C-alpha cells in the first residue's frame, strides 16, 4: 500500500484533472491524503464530496510543515509500506506506480525514487508513455524529481522535513535528499516509470524572494554549498 500525499492551495481545476488522471491510471493499492493549505476556492468541498481525505489548514503553513502533516497521517496507517508525494500539475499513465514501486526491489540502496518527467521528450500521449516505460525498464540514474516514492523504513530512519524552511521557497527538498544520502541511500530517477509534470504549477504564482533567501542561508550554513549534492 502506498500512502500518497497531495498539497493544494487553490487552482481547483488542476486538482480535479490531477485526481481524475490518478484514478484512471493507478491500479496499484494507494490511499490519498490531501493537505490543503488554506485554499480560498472550493477545493476542499470538491475533495470531501468525492470521499477524499483532507487535512484542512485554516491558514497557510510552510511546505515543510504540510509535507510533515501528510507524512504523519500516512505513517499512522500500519498498512502503508511506501509514501509518495504528487503535485496537482501532474498527469499519470497506466503502470506508473507499479513500475516505480518495483524498482525498490531491484536495488535496496535506493531511498527515494522518482519517475521520469516525460514532458522532457516533447510528447505526452499514452501510447508513447507506455512504449517509453517498457523500453527503459530497470534504467535509473542518481537525480531528483517529483513525484517521489520512499519506503516507510527510510522515512522512519531519516525523520521528517526540517520545518525551519519557510513557505515553499526551496531548499527543503535538497536538505532532505542530503539526509537520505548521509543515511546510506541513493536518491534516483527511473526511466521505467513516467509522469507528465508541468512543474512549478502553484509556486510560480507566489512571490517568495525573502523566504527563498532565508532558506538559502539555512541550507548553506548546514551543508556548506547552495547546490544539491546529486
């Protein structure tokens, strides 16, 4: 069972399309929890009317806090073996999650694994995606993308996100990746699973210069560099 986390902040049309795509394409067992970051549209009403679990934040919280809310909710379920974070500007293809989970069995060193963003190939049709996944099964490289899947044991060993990172101004994910690597695991992307991900779907609508600067300083003081280690 995969415990899936989606964080929302308005843009109901994106969330509606994302969930419809997820439901069509995903046959592997999963449970979805949406952490809503004080949406002002009808996002929460739509989710609850469709039987989707929602954690409602009455005011906006930092991305690191929202992620931890989702992680804690999923880890409270004993049947959840892996956790997964998706974005609402993603579209999915049949077999994407099965392929992603299978890769953990092929290399126990992998601590966090993401599918390849097929947007990079310039095509998004399902036939091409299925052919691409079949042709690249078992092929991976050390890199970082979203959505990611992590085994429960990795989260329990590494811990939760550092909530000192502000808003969604970046660096919280690089920080967590570094901690995974320091725990002896790999952070990787597999080409045997693909999604379509526009990227920055919500974040680009918010100005977060001050938060990004503060996060950069926090990251630099901890890791001695501003770039990722992968």
